[in-house]
C-alpha cells in the first residue's frame, strides 16, 4: 500500500537507507514525506577522544574536536570548563529510536529504575515480561517504541541516534568516539517514527511520547518533527509538560518558509516552555531549507553537515533544523546542571539572552541570536560578588557575518568582562555523578 505523505523533510531515499544500514557511506540528499501530520526533519550521513571518567582538559586536548564545527562554533568546548553536565538531567529524545549499544552513547542512556534488578521470582525485571513499576509499559528499560508498542528502541533510520549523539555522546570507553554538547546526561529514548513501519500515526505517537516523558522524570524534551497544522491533544500535552516544569525544545522546521506567516507546530504553539530553533551554516546564514521568523523562532544554532553518532556504532553527518535543535537541548542540559535551582523559564531565558547577535539573523529569529554555549553558562543573572550585571540589563552586541562569538570581540561575555575590567570568575561547577 502506498503511503500518503504530506510534509517535506530533509532525508534519504528508501534505497539509500538500506545502504546507510550497511556502510553509512551516503553522500546524496533527497526528500521524502511522512504521513499523519507530523514529519521527522531528517538529515543525511558521511566519518571524530576522551577518557573515562570524563575530564574537560582531556576533551579539549582532542584534536578531532576542531573537526566538529558545531561544538567549537557555539563555544561548547569552552563551556566544559564550567560544567560537563550531570547525570541527574534526563532528556527525552522523541525521534526514530537509538542504537542502545553505541559505545559513545551506551553509558549515557537513561535506565528506568523500576525495570532493573530481580523480581520476586528471581528473574531480571528488564526481560520478565511484566510491568514491574506499574507505569503501563512492560520492560521499558530505556524508553518506549510507540510505533510498534515495544521496548525495542532499534533505530531503523539513524536520525534518532544522530540527534542523541549531538545532545549527549560521551566519546565511548575506548576514547576514539565523539562527544555531544553535554557529555554527562541521561538520554530517554521515545520512538515515534519508523521508516520500516506502514500506516503509523506519528501525531498520536508524539502525544503518547510526551506524556511518557512527563510521567517518567524528563526535565527536557527534544522534538525534531512537526507539521503545518496545530493539534489540540499535542498542545495540551506540551502544556502539561510546562505545568510539570519541563522545557520543550522544538525544530523550527525545514519548509523553506517564514514561520511568522506559515506557522509550524509544535514549535509555534503559544506556550512559554517551547524554544523554537532554526539552523545556520558555519557562516551564520540560515540554511535555505530552514524555517525562520522574527516572532516565531527563538534562536539559531549549527545545523549543516553536523557529525554525530549513527546506528551500528558508526558516525556520520546530517543537516537540518533537527541538528540545530539538538545543540540547544544540549546547552539547556548544561544550564540546568550548572544552575540547579533554575526553572524552565529561566533556562530558556538564559539561552536566548546570552546568544550572540548577528546581522545575518535579523528578521530570522526573535533577537537575531545564535547559540553561545559558553556565555549561557558564564554570564549569570545575579552574581553580586563580582558585580556582573544581569542578563536583562546588559546590552547585547551585534556581530557581523565574518565574526564569531568570543573570537570576534563582540560577544556578550567579553563585553561584560570589558566593562568590569576584571577576569572572569566561574560560577559553581557541576562535575558530578
């Protein structure tokens, strides 16, 4: 039966997906669409050292970090001097699944505490076929597959594994892998789309996944899908997440459209726990495929040819607002780890207000801002001991297309230090767990 498709997404052809599963040597880009009113903003694959326990100094000595332009462009490598994140921060990745055995991800994958250990019969709870924690899902050790109603999180596309790696890969035990924005984190996998399944309802799966995240301890939800039509159940699910204090980071979409005129959901629901993210290239130009909007998009982040993890222990590149969204999610996790008393609104404000302003992003995002991971951690809203002004009161600096954040001399952080004429004093570090 031929699928009914509606929304254009960046991705790979079905034939190319087979090749991806074999050797991840895809180089071509194509588009295909997903049914049931919620697409998955797909990207394309291409091939990045740290030891255990994680140490920022070890990470920064890794020469391959310079090849991951998204990390250096957003100053995440500088942010690691302040915090690497925390295993207390649970991030729900609603996507295509994950490679649970990927060496760069395995130790950062969330484990449901109610589904491990031995049951009353001496059997492993993880595989005993029972709902041991009474949450309505059997053997949901690392999350749930809402497409096939199963605890098997196998990623038959690669997108979910790729996004998970950008958010929280940790290099793997052998030290030859890659790492994401928040190397210390817990990744809860919620699968809502599978290219090998037919007739799935992506929108309903999305709503179910959001509720699972709410009920099982997620602090941040990362969502790369969307569509042009709003949905009341989806809106109410994200509103419930807001009421539970959960931040929802959403892709602005790959419709080549001005979202101020043509809204894209869920990114454009009028809910203050949503951060809408568009994608830029290394020159801070919004990608031609990416949505934008002065009032509908909050921030921009790297989204072109981003290296990350792929199924079967592989690595590769993908492009799109999905990748940009994952960068913002990773920084949100770092901010939460470094400011344990922050609520979702404070985390969102911290990320947006510390972004670097670029002329090229004028009328593209709400504040012409591109993500600055370091500034999001280093500039604190209230540090009386140093006299650093609040984020809201300090003027943001415009940055030209040829200038890059801290290196340009025009970042928020550098202006703060210039005004104070004193070196930066780091806030409390969060090298825990």
